[in-house]
């Protein structure tokens, strides 16, 4: 039933993927949260917040992601002005 503002679009997972793929959003925020550092990996959650036609849509990871620490580039930036060295 449409109100005085008109009918709202019915969102599905496929439609949300299309909105992301075609960049049909007015606002985009991405968030990565570090949950835990293990011996050789890190545990992360990822979420996205988008605004599409005055509607806020949240996309969150169902389960945390385990990423090997070796997949990350680690650098020493000293005082933050310039990179000093890669950390092995």
C-alpha cells in the first residue's frame, strides 16, 4: 500500500547487490572491527552502511572472518610523516 509519499521500493539481496555494484547510493561507510589477534591470524568483522533513496541499509558479515597475519603489509611510519621501513 502506497502512502502519500508513494510506494517504497521492495529491497531484496539481489537489489542491494545491484545498488552497490552500480553505486546507486548517496552515502557509503565501511567499518572493519578487529575482534581478536591469534597466534598467526586476526579475527575481523566487516560492515557497510549505505543510504539509498532516503533509506539506510546495513550489510554485516554473519560470521567473523579469519585472515592470516601474513596477508597484511606491515610498515613503520615513525612519527607519521613518512614511511621509514617495511616490517618483516
